[in-house]
């Protein structure tokens, strides 16, 4: 990927007599500049992250973010971006204090490498006739292989024949059980049990359920799903820096492998012969200290090697870390 200089873009703008808008350099860093939340239930949690990537040689600084409407609050998770670094402009849609069609313009202000503003637009429709409690499916921290369940109550007020006809998700690790609890005088009460299957992989959950109804207009609503599936194994450090080395120089480091129960290390896999590991211990314990020995070769100046540790935990669970080094020639 070619890296452009923001200063070069300014020079081109002047040279071409204004054919390029002076602030296009900032807009080019965004994957998208608008988002429609669609029809959402009252009280439901609705968020969207606009991703910005620094594609330039110079550091980029986000000075501030602001919204034109109280229906949206906005924040940024990182202000200074080096080349290829990313940040998220997070917009939270207020579904508790506002009803009906609501939209906002989000202004992102940059003051480095020079001043620019980018406008992001969000829109949506907060339904007054549908209420979620709680407003999202939050599994919290879940150990891998155990699964989890959360219950959501949904109450509708309006038509006597209103119903939910389907609940969909692109995530195959979700399962939903829907029960109609009551229906009278135009009020319908559903209880929705959402399951995270034990097969869910390690990682952060940031997904959604799509609720399909028999409404003529807004047939679908979304409900956010979040959580963290955690491995019963952890390695510290996950990225091991071996230092700046001379060819032939040998260094020794130690990584710590922890489990939620005692375990044995069965094998260590590494494709680089410059790495050596001491004889594996036969005992079973909840924490192991693994010595790593590396001898710098005469090849590449940069080394980045993935190392896998195989254990006797369920399914012969594995954990990985990356060892890096710089070799001076």
C-alpha cells in the first residue's frame, strides 16, 4: 500500500486551483460517513463505530468530536494516529429519552497535520410501542466451552394481532428461544432466551439479533449482543521481544503459561530452528514457566515467529505467543 503525505495533498490542491477540496484528505481516512440504525425498540442499546485509518506519513490528531443532537453521544478511543493506525468514533444512539425519527451530524475535528473537519451522519427511528428490558444481550466474560444464557423481556403495545415471526443472526453460535407470555388489550409480552453455544470461539462478541415482526412498515428491529469468550489458558507476555541482537548472539527469556486448572504441556511447536526450548516438565500444575532460547542468524534483520504451546486440557487446548527480534548486520 502506498503511503501518501498529507502535506503533498495540500500542495496538489493549490496547484490544481481548488479542484480537490482542501479537506478531502481527512474524509479519505473513513470507511464510511453515514449510518442508519433503522427501526429500534425503546430502551434498546444501539451503538455504531466509524473507523478512521491514518493512511498518511504524518501523525494525525483528532482534536474533538461533537454531535448536533442529544439523541447521540459520541466519543473517540484514540486521538493520535501514526501511519496505518486506526481509531473508532463511537456513536451511542439514545433510545430512552427520544422517540420517533431522530438523526444527528457528528463533526470530527482534526488539528494535525493541519486543520480539517469531517461530518458523519446517523439516523434512525425509535419505536414508542416496543420496549426491551434489558436493552441488550450482555454475556459478560464467558469461559470458552461453557456457553451462557441471557433473558430479554419485550413488551409491545398497539395491535391485537402483532407478533414476532422470526429472530435471526448471522452468528451461528447464537440460539434463541422465544416464548409468548401474555396477549391482551393490545399488549403483547414476549420472553426471549438467548444462548451462546459452547462452540463459540475465543474473542470479543459485538453482534446483533434481527427481530422480524408482522408489521407492515418497520418489520425488523435490532438488538445488540456483546460479551467476551475467554480462553482457560493465558500466556504472558503474548508478544515476546527478544531485543536488538548481533548475528550469532544468544538470548534467553521466559514466558508464563497459566490455566484455570492444573495442566501438562505436551508439546511446543515452532518453525524456526533458531529457537530452542528446555525439556518439557512432566508435572501438572496451574502455572508453568517456559524458557525460550534464541540464537540470531545471518538472515533477515527482522524476526517474527509464532510459537504454539499444546496442553492436555480439554481438546488438547493450545495457546500461542509471538517472539520478535531485530538483528543488526
